[in-house]
């Protein structure tokens, strides 16, 4: 079974509507494919921030009467749809950029501009990892004061290794976006980063 | 005058008030109890035995508080600094626990050593090394920087470290090992399923794979070296984006023998050996 086939059958597997043979092939693929495992994990547990997003985003106050007045009667229907779509897109990009940028900035790895540029080009799956990593980064930043300087040095050293590998894999994937193995390596690096952040956060005496 | 000299000599020879405290405590506990041990001031050794009790010996350095309590199926004990600053000297805990119990140990920089248990262990250390010997139901060990060593046929092993080295020996069940920059060395393994992942560390695997088993290895920049039986029935799927895979198995048929990506079945297939690397070199040798 290929990665694409597995992802196409994910819903059917969750609903238990696959045949026994299909389910066996599905599970066999998962035992050897980190990328698909990560894909399913991400699908099962969307980050709280993403899950909490509203289905639609409206402006804080109704701006439309004023806009309609200026545009005249001809632009009514299309104008409203365009504004809503633009807001949704902006909200999505903002979420990805902010959540990824927070971890990066907290850990002082990249400049803010580079972080935001990087975030905007993330795939949806990566964006979920970035969002979750950002949440862990915030938790780690809160726990930082309770950690010994040597421990902080260990954490930063390991995160630097992971971030360097992640950046290298992402650059390669950008040049060859359909390469499944590169995608797998990028996802693996994200998993490593999240796992390391989780363990680092758990080191604080409070936890 | 003579007695005064004797008293003075006795006072001078007496141990300082802040001497190490010797520990000798016991409590009764169920054979399948859950035991939590925290040691933020030294090394820890856990020994399984055939009694329904916990016995602790060792030393607590000055400024460190020893605590212990529990009954039935739950107990906790440990060494804890009384002040926020770390103690000036290290203590040691020798903890005997029912062999089949579940033990959780959290440590700062001190090593953790587990022997003669058959139950489950969950071990965490920041900078200390962790060593587990024996056949346990479950081994979970995590360190940020310390070395991890698991020896024995435990059916389920989960180990993670950052910069530390991972050594696995004689493990034959389901193994997952992960490091950031530390090497992963596996010897005398015959796993049903092994997943070894590292970012920049090397992977050195010497052993075999269960006939229906899977060996999956992934690195970013670390080299991978496999020493496998010449007649191991397995499908090999080796790929390195900018490194090279080289196979020296005499039983291998077909081509290629080297390249960025090498796929072949050896000795009729059976097990699965999958290696992925971004820029590490992959070498497969027969033994």
C-alpha cells in the first residue's frame, strides 16, 4: 500500500468499513511508515488552538453598510463573500505564522522574518506540528526559570541539532516537493523536536 | 586534667554534625505495587527480590532529606535537597523492590541502575546514565544527555536520549530507540520489531531480525552500519538522499549493489529491513 492509498483510506479505517485484508495492509504500512503514522496522529488530535478556531470569521463590528455605501449597489453580493474569504485566509496564515514563530523566537533560533516566511510555506500537516511545537515552546519558556543552567544548555544544544536537520530537510523538500522520503524525513524531524520539547518541559520540578 | 584531655580528644574525633546520613528503612508492599522513586541528590540502584517489601539502604548527604511512605499497592520514596541549591556531595539509594512491581524513577544527574526485575520500569534522568539488566515486561528510559543501556530479552523497550549513547543488547521483542546526536549501538538483537531513529548519531546494528519482523532505521546525517547473517531472509529497502547505500551480502542477487537507493530481496525474503537517511552512508555487511 502506498502512502497516498493509506491517506485516502484513513476515514474508512477510522469508521471500520475496510475489509479485513485492507485493514491488515493499512496497519502493516503504518508499522513501517513514520510519515503516515505522523499524519494519522495529527489527524486524530488536532492542536487545541486549531480545533478552537471558529467555522467562520466575522469582523468585530459590521463594516458592510459603510462599505456598501461607498461601493454602490452593484458590488453587494460578491463583495461580502470576498471579504469573508480574505479574512479566513488571513486568519489561517496568521495562526500558522504566529504559532511557529513563537517557538522559534522563544528558542532564539532564527530571526523573526525568517520564521514567518518559513511558516507561510508550511504544508497543513507541518503547520499542525509547528502549532503543537509552539505550544510546547511556550510551556518550556515558562519552565525555564526552574531549570538549571546546565540543563538549559543541554536543551539548547539538542534543539540546535534538530533545527539544523529540519531546516536542511525542508530546503531539500522545497526543491523536490513530491519526494515522499524527504517529506518523511521532515515529519520525523518535527516529531523529534516535539518529543524533545515535551521531555524538556517535563523536567521542571513543577511537573 | 587527664579526663579533660580525653573529652577534648573525643570531641575533636567526633564526626561533624553535617555528616552523611546512613539509610536503612523498610516497608511492606504488594508484589505488584507501583513504586515512585525521586532522587535529586545522587545515584539510584533498584534491585528486584522475592519479598513483598521495599528495603532502602544508602546515604543521604548533608542538606538532603530522605522520605519514604506507602502501603498496599503504592509507595514513594526519595532524596530531596532541603534548599534550592544542589547538595555539595552526592548520595546513593539502594532500593530493593518486589521483582514484578512497577517502578518509576526520576533523577537529576545521578545514574540509575536496575537489576533482577521482571515488572515494568519507567526511568527518567536529565544528565545521568541509565542501565537496565534483565528480562522485564516493559522498559521505558529517557535521558536528556545520559547514556542508556538495556541488556536482556525484555519484550517491550522504549528508550530516548539527546546526546547520550544508546546500547541495546540481546533484546528480542519490540524495540524503539531514539536519540538526537548520540550513537545507537545494537548487538545480539533479534527483534520482532525495531525502530531506531537518530538525527545526527550513527547507528551500528549487529544481529538478526525475526523471520516476520521489521527493522526500521532513520537518520538525518548519521551513518548506518548493519552486520546481518549472510542468509537472512529479508527484503531490504535502503535509501539515502545524498549519501550512498552499499551492500556486501554475498547472498544478495540482482543489481544494484550501491547507490542512493537500493532495493532487493535476500535469501527469499521474509523480514523487512528499511533504512532512510538524508545524508548518512548506509553499509550492509554479512556475517
